[in-house]
């Protein structure tokens, strides 16, 4: 398995893979009539293009991509579902309201000290 330009060192990768977790790094997995693709980050110049995968309209094609990039390309190339993260600071409605109510909640990186007014 070749991991390029990631934040994972070999010790972390070994910890992940020894627990039977497969890292999909610009790879596809065929699960009956479902094709699951894990993509490298869009900033990686060696990232495969969606058209380079074996996607047809006879399979259900799912792309896992850290950032929601390339959706137009994905639609043109038979991608049925794209799952992306990268929702820093709660861009997802209605969760965006809850992020601001709970400063220490994931997505809000500005840790503020709250003083008690008792």
C-alpha cells in the first residue's frame, strides 16, 4: 500500500490495518454491485481522475472524498453518491446552529475560556 502526502506515519497505518481496516487511497473496492472508491485529497497532484475508475451505470458507485470537490466530474462519470467531510465550523444546516452554542464541540476551533458568573 502506497500512502503519499498524508498525515499518517507508518506506525499509525499499522495500527489501522492490524484492526482489519482498509485504507482506500485512490482505490476501488467491488462489493457485489456496489463500487466504493476512496480518493486522495484533491490537492494531491497524483490523484486519479474519476474517469480512470471502472464505473458504469450497471453498478452503484460511491465516492469517499475528504473535501467535497469534483462533484461535476463525478456526476459525468456515473458516480451515484459522494460522501465528503470537511464541514469545519458547522456548514451543515441545521447543525451549524449547534456548533456555535457549544464552543468546545467539534468544528469550532477557537477554544474560549468561559468564566463562571456565580
